[in-house]
C-alpha cells in the first residue's frame, strides 16, 4: 500500500514566511515613499535591495542546508527576518531602514532556501508548494485589507517580522539535517543533474520574475496616480486579486499533472503578458481591477508549476533553490526596473515592453518543461502521462529492485507449468503480438 500522504505544515509555514516580503512589495514600496519622503525611484531601490539580499542568501546557502541542518538554518532565517524587518519598522532614519530591510531580506531568503530544499524532497512537491502559495496569498490579502486603515511607514515590514516570530515554534518539527534524495543513485548525488535544463530555467525565471515584479512594484502607483483611486480602494483590489489567486492555486492543485507542465507554464505566461499590458494601461477602476485580478489569478498557478519543474530536476532540491534564487534576482531588479521604465516612458509603454519580454521568455521555459517531461527520472523508469514514473511507484510501494524492466530490455522467457503432472514443454519467448490477438484469431 502507498504511504499516507501527510501535510508538511512546517514547510508551508516556512514558505509563507519567506515569500511574504515579495507579496507585500507594492504596499511596502508605497509606504516607504510616502512615509519617509522618498522619490519613487529611491523607494523602488529600497525594495530592490531587500529582494537582492534575499536572492544572495539563496545562492550562498543552496548547497549548505544538508551540512548545517534545516532546523538551524530555518531558525537563523526567522531571527534575521524578525530583527531586520522589525528594526526597519521602528525607525524613520533612511540608512537604518535600508540596513534593516537588507538584514530581513537575507532572513527571508534563508527561510525560503530551507523550505525549497525540503519541499523538493517531498513525495509531492507540487502539492506542498501549492499549499504554501495558498497560505502566503491569504495572509497577504489580510494585510492589504488592514494596512490602508492604519498610519505608519513600516506596517508591512512589521507584519513580516511578526509572521517570522509566529512560525518559529514550528521549526522544532524540522529535522536537524536535511535528508538526501529518496531514490537518487549515489553516483549522481554529488553533481548537479540536468545542468543545461537547470541553467536555462534559471535564466528564464530571472527574466520572468523581473517582468512580474516590475509591474507589481508600481501597481499601487498605477492605481492611485493613473487610475485615480484611493489607497483604500487599491488595497481592496489587491486583496480581491490575491483572493482570486487562492482560487487559481486551488485549481492548480486539483488539476495536478493532468496537463503536464508545459501547457500551464507556456500558456499561463502568455495570459499573464496580456494582463500586464491591460493593468499598466488602466485609467479607471474597471480596467485596473480586471488586469490585477486576472493577473493574480494566473500568476500563482504558473509559479506553482515552475517550482515543481525546478524541484523535479534534482531530488536534493539544489536546482529548486538555485532557480528560486535566480527568480529572486529578477524580483529584486523588478521594482527599480518598473520605476525607471515608468518614469522614462510612462506606465502603458512599460506594460507593453514587459508583456513582449514575457512572450519571449515563455519559449525557453516551455522547452525545458517539454524536455524534462519526456525524460525518465530514474534508470529504467517507464513514464506515464500525468503520473509518476513506474520505477518511482515501484520503489515507493516496496517492489524489489529490477521488477520494472528498462525500455528496450530483452524479452524474458516464459515457462508453461502444466497442472496435470505431464512434463513441461520447452521454454519459449513471450510473443506480445500473440498475447494481444483477439480470441479465435489465427
């Protein structure tokens, strides 16, 4: 029998604490701009510095989680997030805010690295990442409904710090060390597998995330400045959009791997490009809400499949962390890119440029998804469309090694054993064509 599927709640909580900062980016940047009297470009630069620090943590720690231990690194990340974001929320000195944001960003990146590594080792990484996206979307939606009604520049930073403190008790359920791959062969565990696919995916994810967050970082300004909405109205639109994102993630979880990964990733990115162009050109509540809600519905769906694709490249989770860190680099450059593009050419032109870039980057991501979906993950694996490789299923259910033949293996002899005591006939090879003939056929 299959082992019961349990929900990895500590990983979901870590995922939420690590991803909350990027999700709250628009209101964080807007609050810093208005509360500290910064220019739009300066506030965007602070957001970029926060996310760049988060990406740096991923690159530095991708190969160190196993040696240091998941519990130790998770607690370190949560402490840095609580201290950094909390300190930035309590001061109005710009240098101190920047320093606190960068320390907190490093903590978020550390937490995300642990979560990504552990999720990649799960039996169903897509399910675990989907639950994490559900959790962070719901929490961010609550913050977007609450923050506009309260004063202060650091409310979103304080919310991230409090989330880190709330997640801390769950770290006791993490192992002291991160286990290696369940089914990986010892000869392949030391080197990164599928390097070409991993590098292409990492580069594409950098540009994909840059385009997403270039708009996300200035969405608040589009709503207030170009669509002429109040901050409270923009907050409601964001909360509804994140609620729609919950429905999208639920749909992705229910769909699972029935459509593979290539169609959701490629087709979803094309839809996102259209949503970005619509949102960036919005001049009223209708177009702004339509663009933001549609975009946030599709975005987490595509992201969940991308996370699953990265996790499938290496059971030890190294590609999941490295691709996630490359995505964080794009996320870090997003707010500044959006601020500069919008200042130089306006929001509509910025949206057109970002949409065109997404259409181009959809091609290599889809190619990686198609390439990896056609490759057996294990020696001797027989892949079923929309399901696990047969070798993985066999290993998971305790089937002895070698019971699933490799594709193209020589046919095994079949011996007929009579039950009436007569001598057994000579062995003959099993004839697949004969076995599949209809009864009575010659």
